[in-house]
C-alpha cells in the first residue's frame, strides 16, 4: 500500500463472529497498520457510530445492528455466504472477500490429492498397512486417468486452479459454468454451459468436485437427483459449503452403491459431532474444513486497503456481487 492510499484519519473497525473470537487470531497481523485502521472487539467499542467496517465470519443475525455507519464487511476468507445472508447487514455496505492465488494453489493440490485417492483406491493400502498385509490391487479393471472424467461444479479462482492441476495429470475435466469462457486457453478442460450444466456435468463425472458458492439456487444442489445422474459408483468430493449437500441423500446413494465413496471437508454442523456415523464410515474421508486457507498477512493487507478505500469514497477491490453471492 502506498502513502497515497492512506486516509488522514484512522478508520475504525470491529471484529464480528458468532462462532469464533476473531481478535486473538488476527490482531497481530493488523499491528503494522495501526496508523491507518483500528480493529476491536464489540465489548471494547465505546462509540458504535464511529465504526466504518467489520472483519467478520459467521456473524450473528443482529451483529451489524449497533453500527449505523458501517459501510464495509470484510470476510476473513474467500467465502461470503454467511455475511451476505446476515439479515442485519446494511443494504448499502460493500462486502469483500480474500483473493489469494496461494490459497487457490493449496485448494488445487488438495482436490487433486482426493482425485488420486479415489481413482487409485488408496484406502486399500492404508487398511492393509495397518494389518501388515502385502497385497496388490487388480489394475486390469482400473480405468486409466484418460478414461476417468473429473467434473467441477464452480469455476472461479479455485475451480480454475483445480481444473488446471487435475487436467495436467491426464484426467479429462469438465466444468459446469453459466457461460463458457472466451479468449482464454483451458487445456484439457471442457465446459457445460447454461441451463442444465450441473446435471450434464454430473452425468459424465467419475469424480465430481463441488466448489460452488452458496446461494439460494445452489443450496441442497448435491441431492438424490444429482447422484442418480452420475455414473454408478462415482465419487463425490465436497469442498464447497455444508448446505450444498443433502446428507440423507448421500447416505442413501452410498448404501445403494450409486455413489462409491466421498470426501467431505464441509458440513452443516461444524465441528462435525464426534458421534456422527460418518467418522466410522470407510467409504467417507473426512477433513476438518481445511481444504485451503488464506494468508492472514495478505488478508490483513487487503482488508486495510478496502477500509481505506471506503473511507476515501472508493469502491474497494474484491467486492462481491451481493445478489449473486460471489
């Protein structure tokens, strides 16, 4: 950030999170910018009318009510659904997300690993290792990567990075999009565009990766109808939001054999309760919502820039379309 980007007064902000106390986790990354912004917890705010922005993640429904002059809500990550869906968010407030190429690379590696996990049935080896068993799989019936199509639901920053990484390993990739990209090369990636793109993509996918944003249209999109459209025994890699998945429908699809296995990183309830049956289901690989993470240092830099932009009357970069949710 250059000197020209700064404002003449300190911009006041507040941490707002119902699930997590954000201050202890992020405050030290804002210390270098103490001459530009000040972020405090709600209990430390002595003048709510002075607050211009919030750093937030899963805010309570009434979280924004005390701050009548708030003009900006900054997500700590790429996701913004819990923010744009908050009923107390002022209608005129900008919402920004973190844009981190490193985060996209981490997500791509995570997704590629899960594709290999399912394609090569790597759980077979871990199970045998635990018992000291030396045993080969039968590769006569295993499809080669070129015959194992990987579908992508979501083709933003994360989806593009995933598609490139997975296609580079020899897997055909098909991505569901609103409109097919123009003027840019996407080696190894095909697109299904427009109405019905999600179902057409699912129908081709031996492994289907979900990284859609959560919107009213995508809530519950991973359901019985979608599973029925997929090739029998296909795998689901769920990296989007817990609300995308109809849990009971996945259970039914696994029990019928329509879905052969799943990787789940996000859930309706987080942390996933320790007594949940998925923990002991060998068909499901669980990770604790950690497919990727953004740099806290970069996040702080982008939040400070956004706060200074709004204070100066400018629309901040990384602003999302609140009507679309991304």
